[in-house]
C-alpha cells in the first residue's frame, strides 16, 4: 500500500502527535521496537478501535491490542493506521480519507499548533470498570498454594498466576514522559503507549515476542524464569535453578510441539540463553521459520490461535490452566498478558505479549505481575519474583528524571 506524505509543516514530535490525538478524542498507539532508537505512532481517524479478527493477509495496516482471553481470535481491538508518524515524517493512507477529511485536518492542525497538552492527557477505563482489588501477600501466597495443589492433583505441568498492585501517579505525571523513560530503561523491550477512548490507556515494556513476520520469515520465542540482573551486569554469571530451567523448558517444548503438529520443517532454534530486560533477566529460546509468503501468513494465523495465551502467561496444558486462572485469580487481567503490536505496518508485523505493563486511572496506575507455578514452586520465592517485576515499573513510573528529552532516549522528531 502506498504511503502518501502530507504537505510539509514544522517538525512533529511524538509528544505533539500523541497530544493532538488526545485533544481530538482519537485512538492512538505509540511504540518503540526492541533495539531501535526512534519510535513511531499511528492514529485512527474514526476515533475508536474496532474489534475484529486479525488477518495477516490483509494489506491494511493497523496496530492491534488483544486481551488475555481472546476466544477464536475475535476480541482484538484494531487501531487503523490512518495517520502514521515515522522518522521520515507524517504519512497517511488514501483509503482513510473518505468521510474523515475534517477529522484529518483538525488532527494535523493540532499537530502543528503550539503544544498545550492538558494536565490529564490520557483516557480513563470505561465507566463502571473501576480498578480491581490489589492482592495482599497472604492472598497471593494462598493463590500460589492453591495452584500447586491443583497441579499436583491433576498432574499438569504449570499454571501461571498473577496479581495486581495499585500505585498513585506522581505529581505532574505525563504518559509520554514515562514512555520515553521506559525506552531508556528497556532498550531491548517492545515499549508501547496505547490510548483508546472508552477503553483506557496502557503503558508497557514487554520482553516477550509472540510472533513477528517480515521479509526474513516468522519468529517467536519461549521466555520464562526471572531473577535480578547481577550488579556488574554480567549475564555469564547468572545461574538458574532447577525450577527455573524446567519452567523455561516447558515453554520451549510447547512451541516445538506446535511446529511439529503443524507439519513445519526446518525450524531454526537458538537457546536457551540468558537475556536482559531492564534490571531483571530471563531464559529465552528463539525459533525462526522461513516459508513462502502465503504459507507464512497461514502459519501465523494458526500460531496466534494455538499459542495465545502462551504457556509463559497461562500454563500447560493451556485449557486446564486457563480454567484455574479464571476461577481463582479474582480479577480481570484485561489486556495484561494479552498481545499487542503493529500488523502490516511498513511491511512488518510484530506482536508482543503485553507484560511489564500498567493501566492508567484518574490518579493511580494498576500494575500487573505474575509467575509460573510448578509442583516444586515456593510461595515466598514467587512473591519475591512478582515484587521484583513490579519494582522495575515502579522505578520508571516514579523516576524524577522521566522527561521526553532524556539523553538516554532519542525522542523522535520528524519533518513531513
């Protein structure tokens, strides 16, 4: 699909692009891919995101965000890439013009007007959906022990249980400032800021790739186990326990089984290896497949349905683990441990599991953390792991120097 650049204006930053979307009550997605130094963003001129199955064969670009429970690939929200901000400027798609000319003109005018972001420039969750109740240590430990009993009694391999914790937003909080700081703190993560009217606003920095499709083929990873990054940053010095190695091996085995059952040969596998995500490390195995495009798109659709929710965020076998989670966690995960990312934008599809994320409320944020439970798990160790994961976000959220112009992150400025 051809990108049509707009008439040249003054430079446009991510901040003004995002603020213009909020000022016009439009759905907006901002993201920075792992290892990149600049971010990009899209706006849907219809205002809202639309629930639709993901079609990897479609040429219409979009950013999608799906909840933890996405039955038959039907619950993902699609933010159409009607206006796309890249390092080369603002672009728009011809198909998006009809019936949306006035909205487009208002949005572009706001992009190039003096930036007067309001002090509350994010969308709140839908009315009637207040923050869920945060779990205490005793409550979460009881959930872990229940999971261990369930695993033992039913002879299953793993259940991933999670909890929510609530924290006040700092004075002068700005979503784009926190996004910039997340980019600096997580250079190897997929960092995202999603704001949808009537749905809410989510920020995150995910270390886990669900699947990617590009000219080189299809890739996915098996990611599990967590511990603190050594003080000297030496990944070679990290040692993994039996429980952690087994937990990651289960995830890898599940992905191998998927490829085997799908009849896919020639899968390249690398790992397990220790990878860094902020101030924590994980065990990761990467899988790569090269196939002709039609077969690749079909495989991606099958993979999305089969792998989500992944065993890293749900458990094994998936159906029984999911039933335990829905019956016992006591809160709605919503988009936490779902997936999100660009689909067919600039020739690339990159979906990540929505981890290390938070949902914004009026004066607080809900942070979501969890861990994989096996028959040999220890409740105290699992609580400490969730504390470690929560602290990685809390540090960023409450960092005094979380400014968009932070020298550790290159805030993108683009000229159309």
